[in-house]
């Protein structure tokens, strides 16, 4: 297929595909799907080999958010029956993080619901970062606290944060239909603040909110321009009690095409499968490791993921290896560029080709919207016929009831 040969060549050279080429990936037929995965897999292996980076989420503060992001179970007015709690103490967060690190995670993502942190919140998170780093030598810490005010990114960087996550989520054109309490420009601004402060930028999207192919290509091209080091790809988990509860728009095949398109557009960025992996990719998760080089281990913010052991087994069975704490995640050219910028703390956090320092990254809101996991399938689910495309798989969505904010052990 000429299209795929062209995209592989461009990906190996870190050359931007055209919008038409990116759209064509999303429009490929099921007959061509394995060829698409194989082509994007070549690009993935060129920059990341067969390594899979594991990341671990710690929800520092859950629910009760004043913002109205339609996809989010923690939003204003959400009827989702999620865990709701205020700030974890530093030692509680550190304990949760340690479980993820023991399970193989090299990055811990400290996430808090809310529009953005107060200066007091930043102090609090600074103490938590110190506790996590003291107890887990060499761990990378990413903060995800919402919109940042002037100076806060620098304070987080000074406190030892390696990265900051803020997702763009969707295209600029559709953003106002998803969230009314802040803007797309607010999100871009926070990513740029994080990058300017020397934090490794992490910014991605949520697919499955009713957007068009053009919207998906728009947001991924915007991300390429912001040039984050990591790009989380969330697949919407339509949580009951949120405005998007009926938006079951994704199939495993669609998810694979989206991941392939992201890989072709952002060939040397850490592409991470985030929320919705188990719900939407289902038994196709191992195939997706040919496209993404990073996943979350265990549970998500407000929903449960598959058992951490199942994540590790899947990686090994598919012929991939968990990236070690002493391995550098990003390709050398990105690391060198970061060093040239005098930024980025942690090993493994890369840089930004081409565009000097002090810029980039978009992000916004909170990280991986909650997702679930195929906890053990019920007898009823096992006897169901094969799921039709776009069937609502509410049987695969489980609200998180363990780990941070509970007395039960975390899943890692
Ligand atoms: S994504 Fe973040 S800012 Fe938006 S409603 Fe959820 S917790 Fe609040």
C-alpha cells in the first residue's frame, strides 16, 4: 500500500505526514488493519524498540471538581458514584506510589481534580513529590493538577517534578462543546508554562466523544506542534452519571487506527494508551503494543483497570519488555535536545526537536479520565454473543473501589 510505505518512510525520518495521509489511516478498511498496525509498528520499533514504559496513577484528590468537562466523572454535577475524597497526605500518596513502582512502573503520575492548584496546593504537592522520591529512588514524577498560574510550574519543577500533564483532549473547534468552564487556549497555555519551566510535557487526547476524523487529526496535529514528550491517548469511558454516558462510539479496530495515526504523526513521542484500554481495545490490547510504547499499570483515577499482573503478562506474551528504571525512554535526539535546553530533570524525559526551548505543550485538565477494566467477567457476560460494534459495554466498566482513598490495597 503506497500510503503505508510513505508513512513509514516519513515516520522513520520524523517527517510530518500530510493531513490527508493521517485521515486516510483513519479511513482504512478492516481488510487493511493488520498492514496498518505492521507499518506503524515499524516506526514504533525504530524509536522505542520493544520496550513498554509503565506509568502509575495516584489520584491525590478525587471528585468534587467545579469544572464541567463532559467526559469526566469528577465534574461539577456528576452523578457517577465514584470515590470522593480530599487531598491524600504525602505518606499516603507515597505508599500508593510505592505499590506501582514495585509492580514495575518507572513514572508516578500525581493527579488532583480541580480547575488548578492554589499556591497552598502546590506546597502540598511539593511535599508529596519529596515523599514519593525519597521512598522510591529514581522514580519519575509527573504532576497533573489542572491549569497553572504564573510561577507554579517553576515551583513544581523546583520541588522535583519531572513532568507535567495537561491534555488538549479534543480539537479547538469542538472544545467548547465538551467544556464550558475553561477554554482550549487555557489548556495550551498551561502546557506551554510547564514546558517553559523545564518540565517534560505530557499532553494527549480523548477519542470517542463523538468527534469526527477531522477533529482527531486536528488535535493530534496540534499536539505535534506543541511537541510534548508523551502523548496519552484516552478512549472515552462513558461513565454513568456523566453527560457522555451514551457515547459508545469506539471499536477495537477504530482504537487501533487512532493509535496508528498518532504514531505516524508523533513518531518519536512516547505514545501512551491511557484510560479505556481494557474497555475498548479488549482482546486487541496486545496488538496495540505495536503502536504505543507506554501504558498505565493497574487502575485509573476513578475506574478499575485489569490486574497489574495481567498487564505484565500481556506485555511478555506479546513479545515486549517492560522498560527498566535505568533505561532512557525517549530517543537520543530528544534527550540531547532537552539537555541543550537545560531543562528536564528526569532521565527518560526527552525534549523537543526543532523548536527551541521555552515553548510547547498543551495539556489541560486532568489526566486519564477514569476508565475501567474488565474485572473478572461475569457468567452473564461470558454467555453473551460476540459484541456488536459500538455496543455499550457497561459490563466492562467498574468504578474504582480500591487503592488511594480507600483501606484496600492498590492494584499494581
Ligand atoms: S477533567 Fe479535571 S478539570 Fe475537568 S471536570 Fe475532571 S477533574 Fe475537573
